[in-house]
């Protein structure tokens, strides 16, 4: 599917990694960087806690509700599905989306609980595929040291170790691995270079993968 007959489109760029690896601040810095270069860019994140599905997810993460592992898995997926058409509209209009977590978090966090990997992947089929996946690589022990974990459900070292293993299983050769233990400015510089190449490729009319 070609975006708007030869018109350039935005790039769908996903950041993944363990909790506390620096994804959120790196994502917002990337948006500022692209905007500074005159590109249209937006910061998105999943879960998007502002929707009604997102509020159910948020309550679960805050341990205010209990949900079966498959039920919460499907809610996380539904939260991406409810945003799909808006993502497509924005990309086709030329806006690059920097997305803090996406389907890979969905599969990694649920399969870390022991839910079957293929079952976890199924509801993600048909969502927009990213042009670029940036994995902020950091050992779970190191991430846990960073200011400590909060009170959210998954912020426990033993669980994050399992998530890291699941990300390794999911990891694709096309993923760009960035050492997130480097100083924040160095991580940012590496990310900027990789992202810029991909944004430019999409502006040259790279087809929107669906
Ligand atoms: P964040 O807002 O990025 O801190 O994410 C909240 C927590 O939810 C974090 O521990 C990662 C986890 N998470 C994010 N997306 C998914 C998902 O699709 N499925 C599951 N099971 N967990 C997710
Ligand atoms: Na978190
Ligand atoms: Na985050």
C-alpha cells in the first residue's frame, strides 16, 4: 500500500526495552530532534492510558484490579487496535510516529508469564508494522538500579529478567540494538542517526507496511 500516491509519508518508529531502560525520555528527545529538523513528528506510547480500555490496563498495572493473564493481554492488544486507524491517518499525512512500546512489549510481557508465544502474537496480526524497531539494551539488574522500581505490577527484577529473555526470542535481525548503559547523550546521538536514515527513506515513498 503506497501512502497517498507518491506523496511522502511518516515513519513508524518503535522503541522497546525493559522498564527503566530510558525509552520514554529517549522517545521524547527524538521527537524534539525531528521537529527541530523541520519534520512532522509525534510521540505516542502504549499502553495509552487515556482511553477506557487504557484505564482498565492502568488499574491492572497499579494492582487495583485483578485480571486473568489472557484477558489483560487482549486488553493491551485492543488498546493498540483502537489507535490503529489514527496511526495510519497520521503516517499517511506525513507525520513520523515515535512510539514508546508496541506489540513486542505485548508479546514479551505476556509470554514472560508463561502464556504461549504464538497465542500472544495472534491478536497483534494486522496492526501496522514498524519501519524501525529500536531496542534499548540494558541488563535487568542495571535497569533495576536506576532510581528503583515504582509500585507497578511488572516492576520486579525476577520478572524483568524473564521479559528480557522473551525479547531475545522475539528479536529480529532488523532490530537496531542500542547499548542503553551509555551516557544518555551518547544513546541519543546513536538513535538520532538511525532514525534520521529511516525517516528519510519513508519520505522518499517507502511503501507503508501493513
Ligand atoms: P509503561 O507505561 O511503558 O511503563 O508500561 C507499563 C507497563 O506495562 C510496563 O511494565 C510494560 C508493560 N506493558 C506494556 N505494554 C504491554 C503489553 O502490551 N502487554 C503486557 N502484558 N504488558 C505491557
Ligand atoms: Na513502567
Ligand atoms: Na515507558
